[in-house]
């Protein structure tokens, strides 16, 4: 019996399959823009001959803006003057940063020529992801009031980090008002930063649990190098994609809304951990910040930032699979209760945004979770009205 021919056939089949997989891998590296947006950030981390186009290019360019920091975990580099490319919703996003004469961190602002009236501690909503600097709500407010404001927001900053930002940088400015912005994903960011502060601590994280296939050296190698494997585990909903809910989309003649891009907002189990473990840290960070602000002779005003899902809740409920009794505001409810019962100064943007949403206004980017220019203008209006009505802004 001749075993040579079956062996040759088998080797030919294996070679053909291997060559086919290699060609698929190379093709995906040449045109990564065809891949689902959910895996684009992971694609940007792959090695070997990756053509950065679209979101992979955006992620790669954006990461170069950041440096590690022994006090803040990470910080934006100072002295930037660049344009970030690749995001289809804001394909040319200009970024300039300045150290404000304070040290190595970069902020999306410049020193005013006179004493600033207020400063802002915030995350990406304060920083103004996706919009030009002159479209950020704080810049709009500055032009409309004639008062200088200072923006100390950092993308992704947790409440714990914001307390440190104020302590190290903000106290140098004797302002009258300090705005403290809160968005519900600050709960998970506080958990993550607390773990960074104390790596030995067993702090529950507000993240979906990875599947059992996400283990071992084979997984790590494929995860590091292969785009095709990334596509397979995404399609099969394995590993880190296992518990990620779908991103429901609503569209009509004037609105285009993709929900749950920040998927923790829609994961009920993760939300439970955010509420249970995230709020004690958040309250502690708020108390610390308030004490520092008062020591500096300023007044703290909380700005509650609603999510796209909260603002367009009626549209969201039409396309999302959520329990009928689900409270869309539950992640911010503890802060709303504190604002009603404790001596806190709070601006809740939610109802103003919902009023405009009911009129068909597009206040967020269609896919991205952040405000567009119209959303920033609305924030400026609401904050200006609050300052005027409370006598803080004659």
C-alpha cells in the first residue's frame, strides 16, 4: 500500500489552509477599516505590518498623546499641537495642550490673562472629545459671560484622579467656583484607579467577566498577533466579547443614535458592581475634593452629566432588551439623592437634555458616547442660567 500519496495530499491541504489563513490575515491588515468598530481598538494593538486606517489610526495616534504618571496613573502630554485622524465622526480632531506653568501634565487650555473665575475638574465630557477647542462648553461659556474659565479636565479621569488633579494643579488658582463633573462611568474608573493605587487590594472591578477560552499561552499569542482570531472570537462572542451586549441603534429622519457603545452602561451585572463598590469610592473622592476646594476659599458645584441612553430613553427602550422596571437613572441616583438631601450645589443636565431630545435635537455623536457641538452649546446655556439665577454671575 502506497502511503506517500495520501501524505502528499494531506500536506497540500495543510499548506493550502495555512496559505489561505495567511492571506486573510494580510488582507485584514491592509484594510482594517472593514472590521466591526467594536474590535477596532484591539486591532490597533496588533503587531506586524498593520496599516493604520480609520479607527485603528485614530487609536494609535490618540495613544501617543499620553504618558505614564506616578501620581495620576496617566496624564496628557503638555505642549501638544496636533490633529488626530481616523475617527469617521470627527476625522480631523485638533488637540492643543499646555502645562499652564504647573508641571508635566498637559491641559486643553491656556493661561488666561487675568484671574480665572472658575475651573473645571472633569473627564472626556469636560475635555471635549471630538469637538474643536472653541466648541467645548467651557469655552462657549467663557465667550458668553466674559469671565475667564480654566479647564483641568483629563480624558478618562476618575473622581479619585480629579481630586489629585485639583490638589496638585488646581489649588494654584484662587478661583471662586470649581465645577466637578460626574458621568456614570466614573464609578468603574474609580474602581480601576483604586486598584492601581493598591495593587494588592481585592477591589471588584466593573467589567464583564471574560470567558474561559481567554486563558493560556495560545490565547495570548493569538491575541497579540492575529486579527483573524480577533474577528473569530468577536463573531463567536468568546472571551472578552462574551458578555458584551449588542449595540442597538435607533434612526429616524433627524436622529441617528447608537446605544451601549460604553457597554457597561447596559450590563446589569456590571452595573450592580458599579453601584455597590463604586459609590463609596466616589463619595470619598467628592468629599476630599470639596474639602480641598473649601480650604482654597472656593465653592464646589457638581455637574451631573447624563448618558445618551438616559437622554434618549424612549428611543433606547424601543430598541434595547431591558427589563420593564429598569431604572435608566439608577447609576446616578445616589448622587441625585445626595444633591436633594445634603448641602451640595448641583446642576443636573438631564432634564434640559431630555427637553431638547424630545424636540428631535441630535446632542451626541451618532455612535460615539460624547456630546457634539450642539450638546456643548446646551451645557453652556444651562450652566450660565444656573450661575445667573443663583446670583453667582451678575
